[in-house]
């Protein structure tokens, strides 16, 4: 039987996945993001290790800078009771 991974490695994997998902979420054009903000979605996915995770993606209006969009990603492993977040604030193009 393989021992459970250390909590640090679970957090590291979830953090890396959150950053990867944030990159994908920020790949939308400004027009696409503006059209769907405010919006959020939660879906199931798999971490590189094969563990099942929940991924939540949110597009929210940012207060500063005014008119900016806050993109938030949360990746959770309910079985390990661990999670990680990544976020970015995007400004409107000039």
C-alpha cells in the first residue's frame, strides 16, 4: 500500500493546478470576459497525480482599478481537505 502524499505535496500540486487554470481563465479576450462578468462555475477535474479535484472559476468586477475584472480560481481536494487559490486583476485595454 502506498502512503498518502505529504500535505505539502498536495498543496503544491493544487497550487500549480490553480495557476494553470488561472492562465487558461485569463486567456479569454477582454470582450469575452466583459460579456460573462459576473459569472462563476464549479466543475470536477483531475490533478496531474490523478486525484479528483473541484475547480471553481469566478469572473467578478474589481473595485480597483475601476472597471477591471478580478479572475479567481480555487482548486479543492475534498478528500484531503486541502485547497489552493490563484487570482489576477485585469485592466481594460487602452
